[in-house]
C-alpha cells in the first residue's frame, strides 16, 4: 500500500489474551500463573458496585488486597496520586483494571510510577514489569493493550502522558458478557475511538506492516459490528465482534503513532470535558478529509476495508449518525472560544506533530471549525 519502501522495527509485548464469553473465569488462573497474591483492583464506583463487579472480585478471590474505585474520565492527576499512594500503602504486587480506557490508563499510571519509585523503570521490551497488570475491558478503547497512559491536570485542563515497555498490561481478558451492561451510547463512542485508532495507524508514518494489516482488519470488523451493538445491546455475537475489532485496534497501536485526529480529540476533551470517544467520533471524518490528499493510498485502503471504496470519509460520517451520536461539536456545547484555545495548543502536541500532513494553528482551526 505504501507509495515508497520504508524501514521499520516491530516490537511485540509479552501478553496473553483470553477472549470469548465466560473468559473472566481465566482471571484466577492468570493470577496464580503470575504469582500475584496482593492485587489492587482499579475500577469505577458503578462498575465496582455492579453484579459484574462482584464477579470480578470473586474471580480475584483472596488475592484482592485493595480496591480503588474512584476512576473518572480523562484520569485526573490527583486520582493517580491517590491510587499510587494506596498501592504503596497496601503493598500490592499486581494490578487488575476493570472497566473502560480510563480504568486501564489509571492502572498503567500506578504501574509506571511504582516502577519510578522503585528505581526499576523498564528500558526495553525484554524487561519485566514491577507490577504486572491484567486488564479486563468493558469498552473498546484499546488502552488495555498499549504501554502508555494519559492523565489530565484539572487546573490547566491539559493532558500529559508517560509509559514504557513494562507498562503494557501483561494480560487482557475480553469477555463480551461483561460488556452487555455497557450503555449503547458508551459502546458507540468508544467503538468510534477504536475505529479512529485503526484509521490513524493506517496513515501513520511509523506504522509497521503488521500494524497496518491489523488496523485494516480491525476497521472492517468495527464498522460491521457497532451498528449491531447499538441496535441490540444484548446481542452477544455483536458484542464479541466489536471486542474483536477493538482488540485489533489496540494491537495495531503498539507499532504506530497517532496524528492530528487523536491530538485534536485529546485537546478538545481536556478543554471541555467532552468524552474522548465522542470527540473522536465527531472529529474523525474531518481529519480524514484533511489528510486525504497527503495519504491517498491510506484512505483508499481504509475505504476498501470498511466497504466504502469510493467515499470512506462520507461513510465514516454516516456511521457516526447511524450510531445515534452527535455529529457536530456545537451539539456538545463546544464554542468558538474553545476552538481558538485548542488550535493555539495544536502545534505543541506531539501526536499532531507526527501527522503525515503538517498541521499549523490555522489548519487545526479549520478542521475543528468544519466539525463545529
């Protein structure tokens, strides 16, 4: 697909994936295999108090040393600090995250800062984590597979991140039964996040051939599955297909960089508090239109993968509407002042700088204005 030869190095992480209905039962065995006896469970209050939350705690069993159930969207820094302190206080030797991307990110932050405090940060893919992390995702963010996390400073409304090779979860359990209670709206938003990951991997300048192939496969599965999930949230086959697409999206992220789309979605989310998945959904077709002339081969491949070879941009825009999501930022209370603030920050964002087409403040403003 590439227009010229490229050199690349593909790095894989030591990860075990358990996939399918009922795979939560694998959790206790994983804990034994890893020798974990004092686990910190990281989740939200709602997930922790749910029937499925009880099942997760039962699966952890006597290894559950502590629960941090205060996770919030965009992972505020003060919560990360509290969770790290709790992990230290309770002497945990591993982490289980249960929930969406914010739960996985906060858990990865605990692992990262614990390694920093111990003076044993991972330097390469060959190192082992100080705190092994098992992720049990209930949405489609992909954070359960990647070695990086983001967190937000509430005072500045800006996002920062960190990570390293040993921060990637060592195992992930994809049990679609645990996603049935996830509201259709949340599933749609996070599913669009996963699709956006696939799109940006395909045009990433740092992608490997495996990442590209996996991303295209993930895009096709997601576009097929997400409308079925929205139409019938209890359809376990649709949920399984969506999770398979999200898994592929997460895997593809491990060997590619994001670009203008995810950069703008992050900045908009930090500025306004809009859910990350929703920002992804609204901005994605406009970012695709912006990059279309710079990476025509990538857009053509995406179009073929999602069954819209003639108009992938239009197809993604139509999918957002089909899922019942807002299609304009203004529908979410975002104003011109917000766009100005985000556009000013765009040039300093590392992800935006990696976009295959250069993006200046005016470009960022134009993309956001088209989405307003």
